[in-house]
C-alpha cells in the first residue's frame, strides 16, 4: 500500500468521525435551542466541523486522479506525504473514532457548562443543597422536637424526594447522555452512621 493511500484512508476516517461529532453536538444544541446561549457547545461543534472539512478535503483531493481526472496539484499532494505524517494521520483517526465513541459523555458541553467548574456553579449548588436538604432536615427536627412524629416523617420524606431530584439533576437523568450505570458511583469506603452518645440520653 502506498503512503498516499494510507493518508487518504486516515483522513477520510477523521472526516467522518469529526462530521459525526459536529452533527451530534450542533443538532442537539439546535433541538434544545442553545445555539445562541451555549457558546462553548457551539464553538466545540464548529471546531469539529471545520477540522472535518479540512481532513475531508485532503482525502477528496488525493482521490481525484483515481477517477481519471488529471490534476497536477493532486498528484503532487500524493507525492508530498511521508511515513511520519501518515502515522500521525492514522493516530488522529484513531483518536477521532475514540472521541466519537464517548458521545454519551458530551452532556457537559450540551448543557452549557463551562470547560472548568467556576465559583458561581459551586455557590449555586451549595444554595440548592441548603434550600432543598438542610432546611428540610431542620423542619423535620423541629417537628420531631415538638412531638409531631407524623409531620416530622412527612418533612423527611419530602426532603428525600428533593435530595433525589437534586442528585439526578447534578449527575444526569435516566436515559440521558450521562446516565449512570451500576457501580459507577461506588464508594471507596463504606458509609458509617454515627450513633448518639449515651450521655445525651
């Protein structure tokens, strides 16, 4: 096999992978009406689209003489490659296919998250935990202290529902791009429950 044939095949694979990734990202941003608001997602999709065009153009250009069309530039392009550059194109193709296989983890881009988590995101999450969980547990304790077991139980159940909803929002809904499988969040150590001190009884 000639070097240009390897390069052409690798560039074709890169183009298909990159076009597929761009389509996945941009189509979902369009579906969720985030094209104007999710700048990170839009830029990511456009990067893959333009890179796909670049690699696809190389592949098509080198294939032109194979269809009986004499193109001096295409023939010169075939001769310009060497095995080192061909190897990099093969590696690029492999990386592109691997990235495409990870399409189930594109949620951080599709949901408009920043590339790196910033302080505002952490503050919002802390406020949601305080509003939905801490305050609910406070109400439950208050009702328990008053001897209102039924109302305390109701507050605990409500807080548990809110906690599940919050965790689902943070980690991904069922059947979403970031759906968790069994064992994905396995703890390094077992959970412990602190028993009340006997001196406080």
